[in-house]
């Protein structure tokens, strides 16, 4: 089952506007999407990992090395 819900991050917890119809102690997978801008200093390791994973996929048009180089250029540009 896949469901998308909005939540607010408050005091270290995600707060949902209403309860979910799941049994207690059900394990779920959470994907975080935020409107905050990318912080190259903090977010680049995760971003690089996702780009490299995509680069190694069956539909990748760029090599892992090319994507790694592109990531490094973006990080350098953000740092100034």
C-alpha cells in the first residue's frame, strides 16, 4: 500500500494532521520531501549517493565518473 500524507516537523518528530488507518506498531517507510533549498555542505553526500545509484541503473546515460565530476563542480560552485 502506498499513501502520501503531509506532515509538520515539530520538536524532532513528524506530526500528521490526522491518524493513519494502520494497526499499531506497523512498520512504514518514510520519504522526506521539503521545500527547503539544497545545502551543498550538508546534503551533498546523500545527493551524490542517489545520483551515483541512478548512474549505475539500466537507463543511465552518464557514467558514474561523469556524475561524480558534475557533483564536485556543483559543490565547488556553491562554496564559492
